[in-house]
C-alpha cells in the first residue's frame, strides 16, 4: 500500500496556492471534476473557481486554518475538517473577513491525492 501524504501540509499548500494565485500548482491539487459549495450556497466547478481566482474575480488575501485540521482516511478517500480565517473579495468587492468551517474530500487518483469536493460553512 502506498504511503499516505501529510494531508494537513497538503491542505495548507493548496490554500497557499489559492492565495498566491498560483493556478497551475493549484489545478494539480484539484480533480478535473472538482466542485466547491461556497458559504453562500453557490456551487462552482474547478474551471469557475480557479478561473475566478486567476481573473481576480475571487480575491483571497488570506486563507488559513485556525484550528487543528482533523483527518479521516478510509482507503482511497480522505476527509479533512477545520476552521479557517479568510479575507476574500468577490466580484470587485473589497476583501473582508470570513470565518468558516471546511470539509474537504480528497481522493487518490492517477495524479496522486487531489481534492474532489470542498464545502465551506460561514461561522457568524
């Protein structure tokens, strides 16, 4: 059985790529059929999400875990759960603070471990 990656470090790397707008590096960590459910309930595909970051329509100034990242691994699937602190602006709005809970589902693919689904719930 292949050795498991450090999922906590992998997730921190993914978030750093999103904030840094390093789209090729971020794309490599997302499955082709990746989907995210945003805190407002919108569903974005990989192309919509990463394209929005690349264009500046989605502008992360900060996106980092502020709690322990809990990891549950079962076979070819890993689920990560954590709270985050985010500064984000969407559609030209000035970035503002957002606190959220995250569930991220990674799966082992031919390209390695990639995130398949991401869901964020705002903490008010």
